[in-house]
C-alpha cells in the first residue's frame, strides 16, 4: 500500500495536476536543501523537510508534508 494515499492528498489540493506540481516543486526544494547542507551554504531557497520521514525519497517526503498540511500553495495568474 502506498502511503500517503492519493485520496488523503487530494483533500489538501484542488486537483491531481496541482498535487503533481506542488509535490514536484517541494521535492526539488528538499533535494536542494540536502545538497546545500553538504556544501555549508545558507538555506534561504531550500527549507529543510517539515516532517519526520522513514523514507529517504524526496518526493515521498513532499507528499507526506502535503498530507499533514505542512505546506500551502496559491495560484499565480
């Protein structure tokens, strides 16, 4: 069984398309955070993961953050 479930994730976003976009962008931010961590750089553009995860997969971490309502998004016209 995949966790978090898609049904749970869709409660926090408007559509599957929005879910994909938000999760992918956040996964890229988590990836950048881990790369900056090793280089000793600042974390202005890449905040650390907001949840404790057993997974080392950045996309899974991003989806767990969405499922726990730790991140919010807004459409920009």
